[in-house]
């Protein structure tokens, strides 16, 4: 089978943690050829380029030059959230297909522009919301759809990262961009996962969002303090009055036994569903401490192959790019894969509204910001005008 020739824009932590395994040591690697790379950081470019043998002339500091140089079928855009739109739109307009890590973009305006460009150019885009491939999510989706638990009423989701993720003083630093925690938030980095997972399971659209944010730990860090939220509690009202509290943060002490502590509870008329329950089923005790590893996400096999849903999710997007390019994708499937739900429009809408709620909120003592409710449809209309009808028909 012909390989998909990929240009990689951004070679930071998501590439270190996940995508280098996808590109070079997964069951998808035979159908991927990394033909060019681009990063504004010379250090990141050299590290990745030298590690994986990318020729000097195929290393770029500007994505426009990489795209112009040709020899590509697709582009993997791995830049920070606020820098997704421009390279994605440029790649699509150049006739290339695109794979993105979540979230599609940090603003709903950018997601709308990306979706519009996908439609205009008739290219393929896949967003790696890897939790959609988590077996827990998939099973929950199927059982909720067949009515096992009755009618959904309320739910609570939590996703809490260790402080080492957001702390720019931690050595080694988790994010390549030193100001990642300053420029992003637990909402864009984590709420996006849980909001997407909730909507993937239930198929419900968000109607109203309200957030409460806590800025207490990050501003106290030394020597580099971070002006940003430790924790955000986002309450979302979905269609049919279904509510979901999504609590996310990235300042859990580094002694926590999981890098990401996560849990979800959904309460129905005739049942209740608990997801993850904080642990993943692989607990080890070593001289360094007790650790729970998410081996379903990333699994290192004996032959050097890396598997798991963290790899399958972007891997299937690459496979879909191949099928799309060969004309093997039925229209119905294409329509579903390129729907606003699949392309993360409603997920970014929740996050954007949560940020808007905090931005217009009242700052109380002790760094607590209590946001006002934001109506999603009104927010969308104020942002993109009457084209909001496309998403709330
Ligand atoms: N880190 C993770 O585990 C993880 C998981 C899921 C999704 N994501 C998403 O992946 C994306 C990247 O996050 P990250 O954690 O790798 O961030 P990062 O800061 O570690 O890496 C981003 C890289 O992009 C480069 N960059 C910035 N602007 C650029 C430009 N204009 N052109 C080319 N390169 C540019 C930076 O120099 C850096 O090397 C974000 O959307 C993030 O939300 C990350």
C-alpha cells in the first residue's frame, strides 16, 4: 500500500508523548512517511530531525515554505491550540489533508473557519480526540444508545493532571513552549477532552455554560510564576435539561499516583454509570513510589511496537486519509466524519463559552473567579453571525 507522505508542523510534547510512536513504531507506521518537518524552535527542529533522520533541506521554520516545497499528501499540525487555524487552512487550500490533535482550535470562530475550508476545498480533516477510541468511552456510548440505563439526567466528570504538566519550573519541562500554561488553561487542555467524551457518549448539544475558576497555586510557583487557572469547574446545560459538571485542573501534587486522575459518573432514570474510577487497572510499586499507568492509552509491546487507543485514534485518521484519497470512503461515512460533532465544533463551543464566562466573571477573594452563564447559541451568533444556524438548526 502507498504511504501517506506527511509534513509535521510542531514537534513538541504531543509528538514526544504520542505521535513519534505513531509515525515510527506503530502498526500504522508502514503507511506513514514523515517527509518534512517544521518548527519555529530551532532546538525542537534539530532534535526531531536528527532523531528521525529528516534531511536538512526538508526542515523548515515556516509552514508556508514546507507546504510550498511539495512532495506531501497531508499535514499533521501539532502547534499550540491558538495556532492551529492558520497552518490547517493553508494546508487544506494547498490541496492537502490534515490531522490535528484535540482541540480543533481554541475558539469557535477558528473551528468554524476550519470547517468552512474543509467544505470549500473538499479535503479531509481528522481531529484526534483520542478518548473517543478509549474502550471505556466506546462501551458507554453503545450502552447509553441502547437505553440500558434509561434517560440521562445529570453527570459529573473530572480530569486532574499532576502539577509537573503545567509547571514551567519542572525539569524536564512537560510542554516545549515555556508559556504553555500561561497561554492555555485546564479548560482548553482538559475540559475539551471531557466535554467531547460526554457529547460523544450522549450525542447532546450544549445550550448554556458557566464556569468557576481558581487561580491559587500557579501564581505561587517559583521562580517562574504562572498567571493562569489551577482548576476550573464548568457546568454545562445540554439539550433536554441534562447537566454535566466538568472539573479539570493541572496542579495535583506530583505525588499523585496517576499522571491524569480521571473519573466520570452519569446518572439516569434507571441506572448509573461510573467511568475510569480514577485508575486504569495497572498499578506498580517501585523504589520511586506507587504509579498507575494508563496502559490502554499507550502500550509498549515486546517487539518495540507501541499500541493503545492513544495510537489507534490518530492512526485511524491516517488510514481514513488514505481511504479518502483513494476514493474508497462511502459518502455517508465521509459526511459523518466531517460533521460539526466529529470536527469538534460543539466541544470548542463549550470551552470558548467557559472562557467567556470566566472573562466576564467576578473576581472574589483568594483568586476565585465566578463566571456568569453564557448561552451557547447566542455566543455563537455573536461570534460568527447567522452562520450559527448551520450548527443549531
Ligand atoms: N502534550 C500532550 O500530551 C497533548 C495531548 C493531546 C493534545 N495535545 C495538543 O497538541 C498540541 C500541541 O501541544 P504540545 O503539548 O505539543 O505543545 P508544545 O508547546 O510542547 O509544542 C508545540 C510546538 O509547536 C511549535 N510551534 C509553535 N508555533 C509554531 C508555528 N507557527 N509553526 C511551527 N511550529 C510552531 C513550538 O515551537 C513547539 O515545539 C496542542 O493543540 C495541545 O492541546 C497535546
